[in-house]
C-alpha cells in the first residue's frame, strides 16, 4: 500500500475512535473518495507501465536496426 492509503486509514481510525484530529464529518464519503483515488492511481500506473513497455519495444527495434551493419 502507498503512503496515501496509510494516511486515509489513520484518518479513518482517528474518526472512528473519536479523537477529533483531522475529523471528518462524513466518514463514508471520505472512504469512498479514498477508494476512488486509490483505484485511479492503480489504473494510471497500469496505463503508464503499458505505455512504457510499448516504447521499450520500439527502442529495442531501433537499436537492432542501428547496430545492423
């Protein structure tokens, strides 16, 4: 888990045990927003990884062509 996920868990636990530090008026909405942000982070990472793999494939093809004498 990332640091953002740990922060969300700390805020949620603080809210549940009623410490009132970083108090959320609606815990359900905060957890839903954190879940959506977490899923977007995973999807963005998967997309960037897929894109980078395609670029590396192109780079390897160019390297093969450049070293072919």
